[in-house]
């Protein structure tokens, strides 16, 4: 590993997935970000599919040597995992299929420790998937995790409806035990819940312009995967004018923190079955603000401008 100065270093935990895939594209095309590793796990698709998708996107982006580290295949509760082909497609990138003969190198889980020890406080860990794998890393490498500069989680829905149940967002619902563990142990933590990610939508006109960019190696796939994703969302939210790219926001705030507004509270996730995955903070007059930064409002125009600037190459 060789350090590059200036660009913010990102170790991404993900489960691509269409919105994860767009986040990876953005990270690889932004000169102000350096993707130093991708940790893949179950979530939108199986771990094996997520891993192949990450490898394909890295190769298309000209970064096949970025370490790919396979993570968890299921939550700690050992329950059956539900996938969402109606949203992300059978193979996770809508109608796009990675080559069946795609070859790539995988790294052992201990590579996470090595990356953390190498970059230390320069490193930003971003988790846009289920919390299981990052919680495992905390348990195995507790001392090293204290070296990390900042953590960013996509998860939760604070006093707004969930997207997998009326109360819960999918990531925190998928493994609430691991999510709670991270909320209690991750320092310098930022959460981007549905409060902001629901409004991080791309519209067909924006996607059309991006698909015509000759400087974007992903231009050929942006429109078909958006159309697949948008079609699904129009069935869930009739009248919606675009498709929300949830995971993109979480990665974007690493270097663009002002595209959202924040509140500071300690957050929790309900683990009991009746309200599983429900995220909450204590807003009573006796409740005290905490140290976790929770994004609460998105500045949509700034979000779109930043995405277009990077993705137009």
C-alpha cells in the first residue's frame, strides 16, 4: 500500500445493490476521495453476488487492485436473510450482469486491520449495508478501530416511516443487534438516515445527461440501472419524481458535510421483534444531546450539483 496525499481515504462496507453501486462509481471518479478497500457482505443481494459486483465496478473504473474483502453472509441472529430482487435485480445491478468469467483477487478479513493500521486517523470508514461485518471488525480489532478518524453509517429512520416495515429502515432492521453495537462503540460517528436519503433522488433528466458523458466509464449502465430502480420505486411511492440513491449520500458527506443539516443525539435501535429495527433518540425535555451526528435535512440542489460534477468526469 502506498499513501496518496490530499484525497480523503475511504474503506467502504457495502452490499451492492444499485445505490451501493452508484456510491462506488462516485468514489472511484472523485479525485478528492481514495477508495482504499471494499468490504462486501449480504444485504441487497448475497455476499457472493455483492463481491462480484464490487469487482466488476472496480475493473470498469480502472481500479482492479483496490482490495476486496468478503464479510458476513448473515446477521448475528442467524435468521433467514431476505433479498430484494424487485428493487435491485437478481444480480444486484438491475439488468446489468457482470461477466461470468470475471476474475478478481480476494483478501482475508485481517486486511481490514492492516488498512486501519496503515492509514489510522486519515481513514474514514463508511458502511452503507447491514451492520454485521463492521461490528465483527470492531469485536476482532477493537484497539485498531480506535485509530480510525471517522465512521459513517447509512441507516435508521428518526420519526419518519421506515422502508422495510412501517417503523424500520432496511439496514438497521437487517441486524439491529450489530447496529446497536456500532452506535454504542463507534466514535466520531455520522448517521445518514431516511430523513435525508429519501430526498437524495436522481431524476430522469439528470440520468440522461450522465449517460451521455464520454468521460464516465459507467455511462453505458447508468440509465438502465436507474430505470430498473425507478420503476420499483414508482410502485412503492406513487407519484415520486425520481429514485432515491440512499448510499450515495453517506459517501458524499465524507467530503461534503454541508449538503445536509445535523442534530447531535445518542441513537438506539430496537431489537425486539414487535418494533425491530426502529431507530430513536430521546427528545424529551430531560433528554440530553449526545455526540453522534445525525443528518436530518438534505440540500437537494447541492447534492445533485456535486454528483453531476463528479460523474461528468
